[in-house]
């Protein structure tokens, strides 16, 4: 096979995609803009440089990230093997020496006889190719992607997949800057490409105290089960505000600093502007009377369904920059959330990502060219393992398409399959980046004893989900 493929981006996803292609006999050119074009985050010109944490998170298969690693090892991940060689002591987590890890990956990838690395910025969408440019996609390439994808998103909106309604995420970038329009505005179509995250936390349905909650959409509109409401008394609200305004806030890297738009302020910033600011914002109780009392509470935190099965629930309007320990402490003060398991933490940071469910086709490809695939954080995944997983699958699928075979995706009972399903089926109006979590998996077909109460029941459910995932992932691989 002599047709060369371009992989744009030499990060985790790009390296994994390039290796998967080359191992299947496909010549690859990795286009990496560093050092000709520098980023505010990277320090070297090596491939697979880690710029944030040095941890790939848990290796325990009863943990969502550990389960995803187990699946990717079965699929033949190169970078997980390199991480094992570069690991440092970190308990049950896979943490690495950054310098050793990037050196190992760089040497291994550049030594492959079918892989060439070319330096310089890419300003057009390559075909055949994989775009894996991560959260710091250059402006010129971002505009090229935007021009290709906007018609697809308009078509999706016209078909009814994403019209109207407030959006908690970032707006479209303007033609000449990396800044975004104020998020939270009402729009006639979903965003194509966002340049920063404004992410609200997600909690597990099983971990909620449903005796403290009630299901109701504001003013009774929509389906009654679309929202769960956490009512607060005046005393509970004032205690919550006091905790929120004194909590520890994350201070990001300079390249991660983003402006606060009035339509999408962090909840802690809103709370600092006055004790009633949140009561007239995301915690507004108007139109949400508690059916048990017939009266509107002093304040309400709304949870919006995040998936079809109702396993994940989003805290509406609760984008935040609080550090993780303080997110856990403060959010669990909300009635009904005392034992909440946070599947995704809130954040606001610099991150170029696509509205994948609205703009991309099967296998995360362009709808008008199935030889152009996207991988890594630009698709809307969060985390190292998630990024290299989408890169590995993109490389495998592009190699298959060049042979005239269809793309493959693991079943939604697996962690990789569940993540890919989210990227394809999430509501484009509310799409935000996602990390691996058990809420992505197809529910078990049978109840688990004690699953709604106690740590033991939750652990048993995760064990069964992981056991099923590995069995079905292996079966899927054998069937290819």
C-alpha cells in the first residue's frame, strides 16, 4: 500500500494514530508545527510531550480509566506500553516521568520505517488524514476545519437535532481571533468549533438521594423527567454561598487563562457578586414549585439528564474553577447530593474542540469525506487515555477505509465504545468534552442488590460492568 496518509499533530492521539496506520502497512507523514510554530504550553519539539499532569490515572479495571486502559492494551496501544516503561511510583495510578515518556515515544515512532515527521503549520484539511491537533489547534487550521464542518452542522440543525435553547458551552470563534462569542446566548444552531470549555459537573444517578429531589421542568414544559431539582431553604442557600465564596479556586497556566463572559461566569464568581446573584441565575426557583409542598423553594439546583438511560446528570449552569477537593466538599452541601459521585468535574479552560455529534459522521470522520478522521481532544474527549484511545481507533479505521472496508467501533457496553457513542449521540445543543466514566456504558440488564445504597453495592455494579465490558471487547476483537 503506497498511498501516504497525513496525521496532523504529534501528541498522544496523533502518535497512536500514526503507529496504528504504519503497523498496517500505510506510509504516514506526521505534521507537527513545533518548533516552527510554538505553543504557550510545550517546552520541547519532541512528540507526545505531556504539558499538564504526568498521570494517566488509575490502572484498576474497577475504575473507568483502568477499564479503558485494559481495552486499549487488548487493541494494541503503543503509548500505554511506553508509559509502563516510563512509570514512576504512584500507587494504583499509572504516572510517568514526562521526559522519559516523551523521549521513548519520540524515538520509537520516528524509528518506524513507514513514519516520517515534517515540521510546520498545516492550514488545510488533508485527505486521507487524521487531525489530532489537541486543545491548542492553530488558528489557520481551525478556520479551515470550521469552513468544512459548518454546512454539516447547519444540516443537522435543520433536521431537528439542535435548534434553539440556551447553551452552557462556548460559542463559535470569530474569524480573526482565538476568543469566543459569549456562551449561554440563544442560538439557532449549535456551535461548530469552540475555543474554550465551560464545563459543569456531572453526577451519577445512582449516587443521588432521590428522597430529597423532585422531577419537574420549569413551568412544566417538556418531559417531566428531563430535570431533577434540588430545593434549598434560605438557610441552606446562605450556607452554600458562604462555602462557595471561600473555596479554593484553580489557578491555571497562562495559556489556560480565559476571559469570563457574562453569560457563562463560574458559579463562585457569581456568588461573589452578591448573595442573591445565583438565586436570579442558575439557582432561580421561579416556575419550579416543589410538588410535595406546592411552594417554590428559596433556591433550586437543577440537574439535567446527560444520557438516554439517565445514568449521568449535569448540574445546570454550574461551570466552575474550584479545585477538585473543594468541588466535592461544596457540591455535596446541595440537598440530595450529600453522597454524590462526580463523574466529571467542572472546569473552564482553553480548549479547541469540535461539536462532534452535530458535525462529524460515523467513526468521527468528515461527512463529505470518510478518509478524513478526527482524534484526541479536538473530538471532545478529556484525558490522556481517552485521547490516545480515539487516536488508536482513528488509525485503525483509516487503514480499513483505505482497503475499502467499513469503520469499526466497539459496542457501547465497553468503555471505548461508550465514549465513542457519546461523541456521536450527545445532544449538539449541550455538547461538552467528556472523560471516561461508567455512566457512558450501556446499563446492566439486571438490578444489582444494594446498588442505590452504600459503597458495596456501587462497587459491585462497577465490577459487573467492567467484567461485561472486557468480555464483550474481547469478543468484538475476535469477530473483526
